C-alpha cells in the first residue's frame, strides 16, 4: 500500500503554506581536500536505492487522508547532486552565503526533497559539501544514521559490492491515489473502532474498581496534552518579535569536554548546558539593547526514536516550554533548565504525539502559524559522529547543521563531531537585524557557561 505521511510530518508539510514556517534543513560538511566525486556520487546513489523516500516525492491525497509518498518516476540523480567552484575567495563566509540562499529557497515539489552540492577550491585548499533536505525525510538522529552510511572510517576508497538494482516503478494512475486514500481512511476508521472496542471496556472497568485513580490519571493526561498544544498569544521577548523571510547563518565551535564538564558540575546534561548557553546569549543581546528579559518561549525537539525504527525518517516531536533567560548565574540557569527539560521529557502526552498532530491538522493554518510565530527560539542538540570519518577519501574536518526557524526568531543547532560541538545559527533577520551583535552575545553566553567549570 502507498506510504502516507505520518500526522506530524503532514502537519509540518501543511504549515508551509506560510513560507516563514518552512522545514528545510541545511548542513555544511567541511573536508580537508576535494573528495573522489565518483565515490561520493556512488554513495548517494546507493543511499537513494536503499531508502525509498530519497527517490519519492510528496503528493496531495483526497481529504481527509494525509499527503502520501509516491515514486518519482522521473528521478534524476544528477539533478540532486551538483558540483560548483567556491564563490568569492572561498572562505567559510562564502560557504555560509551559499547555504543561506539554499535555506531560503523552497524545493521543487515535483521531485524528491533533497539536494547535495560539492564545493571545490576553498581558500585553505579544502572542500565542502552542502546538504539540503526537508525535515520530513529525516530528523537529526536519523540524519546521523544516514551519514554513517555515507562516510568511511578510513581514507582508503575500496571497490564495493554492487548495490541493489535501481528501483523501477510504474507511473501511478489518477485512480490509484483515490483507491489508496480510501483504503487509508478505512484503516484509520477500523483502528479507531478497534481501539474503542478494546479500550472503553477497560476504562469502564478501571473506573469502577479505582474511580479516583482513573479520574486523576485522565485529568493528568488531559493537562499534559493541553500543555503540549496550548496557545501562545504573544512572544516572551518584547525585542525579537518580528518575523520575516530573510535568514542569516552563522557558526560557533565549543570544546565538548568543557561543555559537558560545565553541565555535570551543576547537575545537568550536555543539552542543559547548551540551552543555558543559548539562553545566556539571548540575555546578553537584550541587555545590549537595554531591554529587560525574563522567561522566553523555547521549542525543543524531543526524540521518539526507538531501536526498532528504520534508519532515517522523522521521529521527533516539538515540545514548548519557558526557559529562564533572565537568570544571570549560569550555574542556576543550568539547574533550572535541567529541571524543566526533565519534566518535559516525562510528559504523559508524548505517546499521543501522532494523535495530537492529527487533530492539529484540522485546525486552520493561520491559527497554527500565529502560535508558532510567538515562539522565541529553537534549540536542538544532535549527537553526531564520535570518531574521525572520511568522505570519498577526504577527511571530514567538521559539520554544521542549520535547523529551520519554523516561526521563531532563531534556531541554534548543536551537532557534535569527535570532541567538538559545532553550532549552526539560523537567524530570522526581521527579528534580529543586527546579526553581528547577536553572534557576539551568543559567544558571551557560552563563554560564561564554560567559565562555570572553574
């Protein structure tokens, strides 16, 4: 049967009727030299043959079924893989400008939702690969899983066993979409009926045996669901509240052992120190504009991926909660963030993510957009590759990931590689027009967190 989008992916896909809410992810892989292009191309070709979505496009379904993945019968690997000479002087800033333009451009929705560009001739003799993909293809952890299939742990390029044959799919008929949508709707209805038949008697039984406990459990779950979907009527910040279409990308690097030590010394995890650093940067930015700031609204991806999930795919949910940005003491900020993140990770609503997303798909898009545009910032921590790797024989020096702002003022994504935290900073220029001031503030925020180890 046709593969339909999960409710959460259908939700993000539909949101993109507002271009400020696009879910495009861009990543830059820095290489010490130009790789073997034929080997790189062969790796991506193999990936596209073994992971169906990389040779599929998204097609609308007859309501109420969600959009579906359909084979791209005109798939052309050379459309998705390109080579280019480094622009300008071949600096990192030139690469960031290329990535910025890619992040602001929508996909050709008649094709598969990814692109790769190899950039030769950097000023230091190196090269880079700019990867662009839609979040519906994979989340951060799934992307790292895919990367491990693209990269080698050795610079040697060996002959490989032939991969699976190139998939061939007949061109779908107009009738097949209606037929599969009808089957999907029938399956959803059947699952709902089955769930009611099996679940309602159990609920009634528990209600009779333990009425108070059952009511408390139901109320706690309802409260958790409300916290997940509650409306946000205004941004927490009086300063960074405008939203637009222009993006600015930047980077920063932090030694991972130091950041982890800062976290552990104050009872937190690496992610807590990371969020504390971003929060500190936002506080410094507000102070430089003589604006007092308290708690700000944060959206943070929570991974729902299990060991049984297939490689790739999107297995996250976005949880929204407030962060004490106004707290000047980095140690206290780490502790407070750790407590709040721990609470969020235990929300009773998490198992119902797809059901909640299905309900939100029925809510008018303008309303959802108005809620998301009141989120102040996003922060995402992605555990990357812990050992040195190679692409097409060239050593990987580092990798930055730039997650979408999805209506917020800024998204800061931490991607680890070996013992370094590479930060990708994606700024909405309407919210933060003075990027250089913000970047300096962010550096100050992380410097004070790292100093908390002393």
